C-alpha cells in the first residue's frame, strides 16, 4: 500500500498535520484511538467516512516515520 495516495498534508488544515484524504481527521487522531484501546471496527463505526484502507495508511505512515527516526543513544543495541 502506498499511504501517500491517502495521507495528505495541507498547511492550512489542522496546522499542517497529516490528514486522511483531505478530511480534518488526522493520522494522530486515528493512532490515538487505536492506542487508547478502540478496535478498528469501533473507529470505523464512529467515523463512517473512514475506510479500512485509511486506517492501514495511518499505520503505514507511522511505520515509515518510525523508520526515519534516529535511535537515541540510550536505546542503542549493544552487540
């Protein structure tokens, strides 16, 4: 999946945070719902404008950002 087809960033919308398909729902919103214990189905029920692919795009976006982060020294793996 190419999340770039779903995740949009517009400077004037939600302070430039990554949003889903130009809506005002941010990737952070979705991730916080999931991290808070909501199931994917609960998120989709609460936000019928979202799709399964939207949620997968949020996860792919977050995974890509995580890959790009530098590992802080205190978390480096010592071989």
